[in-house]
């Protein structure tokens, strides 16, 4: 007789466990499907809002129709107050200009000049003109043209010295004769009379056509070629090679009794077929 109650209890426990597992499965399915989960969240939010409203924890929202009615009532009250109240009485009184309809032009101008507004503007204008006049006033008077013409002319010793040096250098440059070697090289300008100390031979360069590059160059007082530029634009690569070659030349330094200035010259450099 004891075996039957035990079997019955086991059977009941098995059914309860099966029911719990089934409910858990249904709950998992219910919360995992998006439509059901969204519905539960919406219902929960609605219950939360309603409970907060009943407890007075949340301020009630005014419906749109109630807002419209309130706005109409407020506008109506404002119109009534505006009709019954003269707002001009609350505004401060300002001085108004007198009417000048019956007066002639002279009287109108006289009344206008006597008005406090015109006097204030006139006063500000006089102060402005006075300040402008003070700014333009010179601290020391300028000498008269008569006195300036009577003053003896002053000599600028620096300018006279520079002019003497230029004239002397010009005379010395003119007096120099071109050297025969430079004439054979077709050098033009003041450098034609300056001796060449070092002139390396032109390196072999392959060209398709015989080309002549004319360069204008400047030589420092110590005899070094400072810079050179092509007189006429041509082949850029040949111009670069010609300038590089000319910078290897060395001229004789200038004597100490001559002005230590740069001298210029022009020379053609010819590239022949190899």
C-alpha cells in the first residue's frame, strides 16, 4: 500500500517540473520575438506613466485643444485690456517741436536755430572743427620761400666723392685697351681688357647641330666669375653647361688703385660636332 502514494508523488513532481520547463520555454520564446517584446515594453511604459500620473510624480501634459482654448482666452483678455487702457498715458512726455506752418522761411529758420536741438548740434560741430584745426596746426613755422632762396647751397661731400670715383673709373675703363687674346675669344665689354689667368678647355659634349650660346657674365674684383646669364634664350641644357664651364675661368685681380667693383662682359661659347 505504501508504493502507490510514492508513485503518485513522483508523478505529481514530474508534472510540476514539466510545467515549469514549459512555462520557461514559453517565456523565452515570448521575450525573444521582437513584436511580443515591443508590445510588452509599450504596455510597461504605459503602466509606468499612468502610475506616476496617479501618484502625482509627473506633470500632466496639456492637450492641444486645451492649449488652443487657453491661447484664445489670453488674446481676448489682452484685447479687452488694450481697448480699456490708454497706453499713451504711461509713455514719458518728450518736448515736441512747435508747428511752423503759418510762419515764413526766415521765421522758420530763426525758430530752428533757436531750438535746443540745433544749438546742441552746432556746439558739437564747433568742438569737432576746433579739434581738427589743432591736429593740423604745425608746431614750428616753415621758412619762407624768400629766405630759403637766399641761403647758400650746401655741398654734399658724399655725393661729390661718389661722382669723382665714377668719373675716374670711367676714364680708367675707357683708357684700357682690349687684349688680343680676348678679342680672339670675341669678349665684349670692360672684361675685354682684363687678362685671363685660367681658361680650361671646353669638355666634349655631343650635339646634333653646332650651337653657339652667348652669355653675359660678371667678374668679382678678385677675378672669380660670379654669375652668368644667357643673352638670348636657347637650349636650356646647353645654357646650363655653358654657364657651368664659364664659372671655371679665372681673371686677373683688379689693381688696388682702381675701384673694387664688378666688371661685366659678353662672350659666345660654341659647341661643335664631335
